[in-house]
C-alpha cells in the first residue's frame, strides 16, 4: 500500500508539472494559494468618482455596508481593478494617475505594494508573477513591468502600429498562447472612430516584439474605456471573443438612442490564430432586437455567456445613470441570445462586469426606481434568479472580482 501511495503521489506531481506550460502568460499559478478573502468589491459614491474597497471571505447576503467593515478602504477613484494571485491592481488611494498593487492578506486586511506612475484610465494585464503590461490613454505605447516589485522594466516598440492619426490609444489587452493581443483606437480625438475599422497589435510575450498589426473593416472601437469592464474573453475552445463598440456616443452626445453609429459587434480570433476570423462577425445589437450599446462579456464555468445591452429609448447622457440596460445570455459560437428573465433593468454603462462564485453568476443591478442597488444571482445548477445582496452604503457597485 505504501508503494502504491508513493507511485500515486509521483504521478500526481508529474501531472502537475506537465500541466504548467512554458508560455509566460499563464494567468493562474497553482502554487499560489487563493486568499482566505477571495472576493473584492469596489463601490462608487453617488455623484462622485470616489468609493470604497473591501474584501469578503464569503459571498455576502442581505444588506451590506462596505463602509463599516474592518477592512474597508477609502479610494478616491473607483475606476476598477484587475486581479492576479492574491493581488489586485488599481489606482491608488489618492486617485493619482498610475497603478498600485493591493494585496489581500489571509486575515482580510488590504495592504499595498509599490506604485507605478502613469496616465489616466490605465489598462493593466498581468501574465505572470514577474511580468505584466500597462498602457494609458495619454500616449500610444505599452509598458512592461514586474508585478512583484512594481517596477517598470521596458517598453514595447509600437511605432510600426502607428496609423498616422492624431489620437491613438490602447483600449484593452488579453493574452493567449504566448501572445499579447492589444486592441487600440486611431482617430482625430479621444473615443472618435472616423474609420470603419478596428485595430489590434499582436505582441510576442517572450521577446516583447510587435509581431503584427491586424485591421478589420466593418467595425470600430475594439475594447473599452475603463479597466472595470471586460470586453475580451476566451472560451473553452481557446477562442478569443472581442467587443467592438462602434461609436459609443452616437456622434451627437444629446441624440436619442436610435442606433446610428452604435453598431456593437463581436469579433473572434480562433485558437492558434493571431488574426480575426474572416467568417465570424456578430452584429449583436441589431440581431437581438435593436441597435444598442454593449457592455462587457462573460463566460461562466458551464459555458454559458452573458453581456449587457441597452434596451430602452434613452438619450446619451442618461446612459451613465439611468436604468436602460438588460443582461442577455448569449451563445457566442452560434450567435443567438435572449434576455435573462427575472433581472431588473440596470444603469449598466459603468457597471456591467459579471463574476462567478459558488456556482452562481453575479449581476450588478442599479435601479433607483425599484430601490435596488447591489447584486442579483443566477444559480448555474437550479437556474434560480434572485437578490444576492443590497448595498445600503458606500455607493453603487463598480467592480467585483474573484482572486485568481
């Protein structure tokens, strides 16, 4: 029996080592234990950009006051966060431009590492314990940093990706199979999309060299404004799905939501490829009922996928604060979808990022008309939908993440 046990343990160790690839961009390190407080919530105060940051050891229920917890932290900017291991990366307490590493300790306390100075709305993507990338909207580049020491270590030369436009901005990054995929915009002003095309830089993570620039006509604005919404996802087939928002503000900032210029689309990069799939383009907003604005993509552990779309007649300024969005369950491969029944309308422009925990998908819902501000759940087993928890202080949800 002892010999059998030794052989079994040896086989298990071999499997564990074999499962660790040589690529730099493994996003989950099985040797790093998950925090005892694996859930981190960021809220935003009403009428402001400040908010609160706190960690939970279990999924909250009922009424929740994030300002009154032992580990609650004030933050001056609630733009959102990304995770790696037991850490999150976000703006610092004082809202300085750049990125700070916050570590979630086993006792639930939130400590901080070093700060990297940078520009506004910085995008961050971590590929390993010692390597990550960041970019901001003030300059067209991608910086390399060490997440462990929080030191800048280099820069990707993006000169070959220059489209000759006045404003060029990296909008979002994702990695797969040793490549970094960075969607970027190019136009005469920030968030302007004069060309009916999307742009993507493909970078080799091992060498940090710009490998190619991919351009796809028939869509525009590949990525998103903030760090808190996830516009790119990878499915079980290792395919990348990317959202192209079109003209997010429809040209005239005070025009009614009539769909002009708001042709939200989803594009795909198949497993093993670095260019857009020429046979895949989902004009999702029109096909699901009306021209719209799309926020975020999410794929649950059972393979079900979700997004958030405007479904109500509304003028552009009200997109930020008024409940005009509904969540949809979608089939990305077959390009079909329908509303998730039982979820209220939500003011989803700034808070549409989903997460999964304890076999539940969590949906942020902000709707003053029904007096709800917090999260609903969908149980992936029973398909039950209901209220998970309600925020009674600290503002509205802005980002809720599960540590890797």
